[in-house]
C-alpha cells in the first residue's frame, strides 16, 4: 500500500534531487523510498574471510592448534606472521 508523504526541505536541495532523479530515469518518490529502505536496513558488516576459510573456522580446536605450533616449526612461523 502506498501512502502520501509531505516533506519540507530547502528548495535548492529539492531542485537538485529532481534533476538527479530525471537524469537517472527515476522518480523522486522512488529515490526517497530507496533511501529510507537503505537507512533502516540492518547493517551486516562485510566478511573478513573467504567462504572457504569461513567454512573451516572451528574445525581445529585452539588447544590442538597450540599443540601443533609447539611441535611444528613451520606452523610456528605461520602463526608468528599472523597468516592464520
């Protein structure tokens, strides 16, 4: 259901917004609606890791990782360089 909304804004802002909407083949109403949708949409931070790495998180326990680091020189080198 669509409902009418009245806004009060600086005239120069309105004129600029109308020009932008026209240049982008959109209505001003649609621009405002999309803005409000984006504004109220819950923010999801971007993922730090690739999907493969995400799927592997938790596969090895922290204790097992620490044991591996103590025993393996290469693992120790990787952890020191924060590659993991």
